[in-house]
C-alpha cells in the first residue's frame, strides 16, 4: 500500500504541476479555517476523481506517454532498508493475529498439504477416493445426464464458466467449489484426509518432470500418436469425459508432447505478484490471468479447455494451490484480508453479499454469500489452513542463501546490464540462446542454476478463459514484467540460487519447517532491487 500511495503522489506531481492540494504547505499557511462549502467540496471531489482516473489509465499497457512509461511500471518508489524491512516483518504477525485468527466455529482447522508431503499410503488413499467418485451414481437431476458423482463435479464447473471466470467471483467461487469437492470425497467415499495441493512453483523450471505425472499418481503426458492425445499411464488412463466433448482424458505438455516444454511461475515471481498487488481485484486478475492460466496452458489437453478442465483430476490440486495463493495474499496484507471488489461477469459491481451457486452439487448444502468464503478458518463450510509446502519457497525463515541474497540486494549497485534488462521492451525476445540475456531459453533443461521466464499463455487459451480486449493486453504486460524480473535477477544476482532451480531438483522433498523455509526478506530484496532498476 505504501508503494501504491507513493506512485500516485509522484504521478499527481508530474501530471498536474498546477494542482494545489489543501494540504500543501503554501495552502496551509494561507488557509482561513472556515467550513468548506458544498460547491467547493464537490469541486475537490471532481478533481480527485479525475486524478485517480488518469492514474489508473497511466497503469494501463496501452498508454504511450513517456510519463506513464517512466512512472507506472515502478512497483514501489520507496527504498526499503534492512532495518525498515525487519520492522515491517515484525509487525505482520501482530496485525495478522487480529484479523486471521480461526473463529470459534473453527477451533482446530484441518491442514491441506502439498502432494509430496503425503505418505505413499495417503497418496493412494486420495487416488482411491477420486476413483470411488467416478463409480458413484450421480445426485444431480436427470436432466444433467451425468453418469457419476465425479462427473457431477465436472458438470458443476462447466455450468459456472460464464460467472466464475474473468470476474471478481473467480476466487470465492472456486474456494466454495473445492470445499464442496473435499466434503464429497470425505462423506461419500470415506476419504479421511484433506484436499492436497500441487505447489507448481517447485516444478516451475521443468513442469513436465514433476512427480505428479508418475504412473502411481496422475499419469503422464498424452500419447502423440493418439488422435486426442490420450494419456496412457496411471489410474485415470481409462477415463472418459461425459460433457462438452466425449473423449479420453488428454494432456499435451507445453502444447504438444513431452518434446514441447513449458515454464511455470517461479517462487520469486509469485512473491512479486503477492506482495505488489494492493487491491483484491488487482490480485485476482493478476493471479487468474497469469499463473492460473499459465498452468492450464502448460498441461494442455483437457486442462487447456475451460469447459473440459475439471475432467482432469489434477485440476483440483492446481486450484487448491491457486486458493493457497489467495490465502497467502490475505496473510501478507492483513488489512485487505476481508476485502472483495471488482466486476461480476455481467458488468455489475461485485459485492460480498453476492450469492455463490454450486448448481445443486450438494443438494442439502445452502447457498452462501461471498462473505462466507473470505476466511479459510471462518467456520462452515471453511475450516482449513495450508502447509508450508515441500521446499523452501514463499514462506518466512532464514536460510544462508536467503540472507546472502538479501544482503546483496540491499547493498549492491544496479549494473548497467541488469538495468537494461529490467526496462527492455521485448523481454521474451531475449535469452541466452540468442545472446540477449543470461536467462536460459524456455526449452533449456541443462542450466541448473538460473531461472527461466514463465511461458506466455497461448492466445486461443486466453480467449476461452474469457481474457480478451483490454484484459488480454493487461495480461501480456504482466507477463512481460515477470520476464523482465527474471532477466534482472539472473543478471544482477549471479550467485542467487532459487529453490526452484533445476540444480536443486534432485533433492528429496521434505516438509518445510520455519527454520528451513526461504527468508521472505530475500524475495523482498530482489523485488525492491528490480523496482529501483525500473524507476532509475
């Protein structure tokens, strides 16, 4: 929030040099303290509205003025010293304690864990429960023509395409949907655990190599010799979809086959998104249009088709991680934890009183408002938290690497090359293969040290995800910013080793304790240095 306010102040001073605030020193010294008239108050409000409107326009990708190009990309105009950062980090738990404590109705929240945190037996139990749903009779009305309880779940998502995507409702609707799915697994198939999530930041540099694609887990890539790229391994290889298109369960990693490679968002890029999004709507659109769509696009097949995506059991683990990102953002911004806003799919203003419909997925469950989805420990139907994942990432702690990166970022001058890359107009045209940057090409799997830019979401996938027009341009601008950040980190901090770097991939994953988690100060330092380079 501090950075956002400072950006706005810089913008006002540059864009409106003749504007004189009533709080300006020369105004205060000359001011006669009498009540302001209604006309004068309306005049000030009109001026404020104009400034805010132009500021928002300045942040839009289409604006061409040199002023906007210089100021709008700067995430924060403040230089955060280590002392300031320590003070801010110390305050967060105190503030969060007052805003995110479990309610009386959720005294012992369940813990949703990353797939690799589950034991082999727990993984098998989860897979068995999903298979059980496919064998259970539908509970939807006959008109739905759903052949199984799992297909009920897929049908429900298909019914929500036009209300729960590219709108404010995206996050709360999917949170309610996941809670219902978890409840069905437990109550109808005897599953004793919680819904696991897939922390794709861990696999971001080579997602096609994730343990999720094991024949004992969710099966692998689609067979390029089959007409529809059907998967040929794993417990779901015989599954067929019941809606939209009746076909096998398909995947196409990177948009083709195992020979086509994609890159997901790194922990560093996710931290930038989480920490720099200062309104709910800003965060929702950045998360949905960026990392969320990126994963759907990278897996391909059913996952790349919005009306088919919930047919792939991996969908639920992906969206559990998206929900986890929302929970992390809420913890990172405690004053905004209960905030909600933006537009509904029909263009009306979103409100926390808006009712969420799951289209009778659980007939006995009442419809609930968005406000019931704003706190994972707020009580029925929500009573859960997320683990810290399987490898140091976005949490807080203090590894030697993190402390070193923080010290480097706080003290080093920005190199000319790093500054150039932080401002480059076409970051996706640069990589080590073409001699334009130190960043490995997206298809490179040999570099075990440096990060890669996350793959752009394919245009046709963005379109069916309801991301078009100005939203599409906004998404492309954010992808560019993420890629510039990756180039900058690789150039400015050659010694930085991400916890997602391929050179660390061979390590056996283990539950992350507070002492082993990556220091948030390291990511903050990288982000702050990038901002300094952009702002010049």
